[in-house]
C-alpha cells in the first residue's frame, strides 16, 4: 500500500497549500487590538461575500510586530498614526503610504487634517500659552496615543519656550515633569513612573492604568472635572462633546461657550476660532504597505478600501459596535469619513509628514518631531517655521 501513503502525503500537501494564510489572498491586514481584529474579520466577510478584494486578518498586540510584517511581507497592510510613521522611517522602515484618513466635514482646509489646540475654561483669564510653567495639564496620551495632545504641543514648548529645556541626553519626560505642575499623561505602555507629577492628576492615580482621562475625550473630561487647568486637544473635541453633542454622561449640559483657546500671542479666543488660534497642525493617520509591494496590488487595495460594499461601508469607520478602551481607535480614527488615495512622492513617509502645497506652509510634522527627539543636522536644533502663526500673518495665508 505504498501508493496509498504517497497519495495521502500529496493530499496533505495540497490541503496545507490551500490553507496557508496568504494563498490566493490579496493581502493581510495586521491589527493591534482585539476590537480591531474583530472589526477586520467583519469587514473581510463583507468584502468576500460581495466578491471584492479578499484578505486575511492577523492580530499582533505589539505594534512593532505589525511594522515587521509590513517590512518583510509584501502583502501586509497596517493603519498607523503620523507619530508611528515618523519613528518607523527614522529607524529605516521600508514603508509606502497608500491611503490617508479624510475628515473633510471637520476641516475646511485641504492642507492638513486637525489643529492642535490648548483649551481652558472660560473665565481663566490668568492662563496664557506663553507661560505654562507649573500649570496642571491634561494630555490625551503619551507618545503615539495622542499626537495633537502630545507631539505637537511638546514640540512647540521645546522650540519656543526658553524655560523648557532638556538635558544633553534629550530626556523628554524628566524635562516635562519638571516643567508642568501635577498633571495627567495616560500611558498604557507603563513607560512613565507613577510617582511623577505627570501622573498626579490621573483619576486612577496611575498613568499606566488611566482610562477615564485617556484620549481626546478623556483629556477634555480631565479639564471639565478640574483635574487640570489646560487640556491639549484636537480642535473638534469641544464641539463634539458640548451643546448636546456626544452623549457622554459627564458632558451633559456643557456649553462650548464655556471654553476658550489659548493663542501663541498670549490672547484667548472662543473655540470656533481655532483657525486663528492653534499650536500646530497634523496630517491624518494612514494605511501603509511595504515599499516593494506590486503597483497593481496597491491600486486594488486603494480602490476597494475607498469604495467598500454597502454592509462593509456601515462598519469600516464605526467604533460604537466594537468594545474598546475609551480613546482607542479601532483600525481607523474616530471621525474618519472616507479614505484618500496617496500617490506619487507623497507615498514616501518623510514627504507625507511634511506639509504640502504653497510655500508659506512651512510647518513639517517630521521637523517638529526632529526637534522633540533632538535629531539635528549640524545645528543645535531645527527651527520649526509656522508651527505658530498669529495675527495678520495667519489671516494673510488662510484667506
């Protein structure tokens, strides 16, 4: 019965080949949370049943694992923030940006997505963006957790506040800990020591266990509940949670008129005037793939994710039906309305992170991060032009 054994071995080989994750699949979608993985599987079923692009889903709770898959497997895609993209390109990751989140109804200007703003309660006329020394701050989250509540404001401080300094080793956390008063900087990674002043205002008493004040909603709640005096947020946060919007129990009855924005020139304005009073701005989150991915595969992914079948379209940007920690996005950011195709030179991470368009838009997220992480080129630091634009200069370039 030798022939039987040979046939059995052949059948096993065929079955193994057909069940391999990447066999006959267009790509693999790497996720970094259980809710994200569940959402990916739901989307996969809807795309498959509609006869569209076919993909598999994988879960890697360590983001570096997804980056490794993207860089080594030509069919892996991954959704990342600008901060994650910045660090990946710094360490030489071979990535290509293929899609960007679009928040078109929230932002009227096409050159950037979100403004980073500093919010205070109306009536706190003593608070100034020009002097935040020893003030209690509500951050959205450490490092990648909240770019408009962390990367941009801290880059601004490092560049423009003479009283904010880091040591020769570019130690960011000790410098911030010594600069601000008792604050809350949620940090699920556990990097920040809980005996730091940066954790003193967290509702849990611990940066690593904080969920109540995590994310942009959480940072605003931190301000509302007087745990902090200033909250670094994205410009849509207040309007999304006040005047009867949002549905959060702790936000019932809040009015947008009860809050003000701190401007770089030391003044304050109402929250709807964010276009004239902001700390900086940020490019959208993106979908990346390995830079050696075939062009026809990239085009197929772009076209299908931008135009999902009806049932998938109901879920692709939805977070409400997936259980997740407050403030944690499920594959795509909350508020995403559609995806924009990224092509040409903008597919290179460094180019994507730089501002596009007219010459007067000098701000570059990559250069801001270079300053924050002490990445210099012959000089002590980069000068970040137009992170702060005030008065008539703002009016002249935005009109």
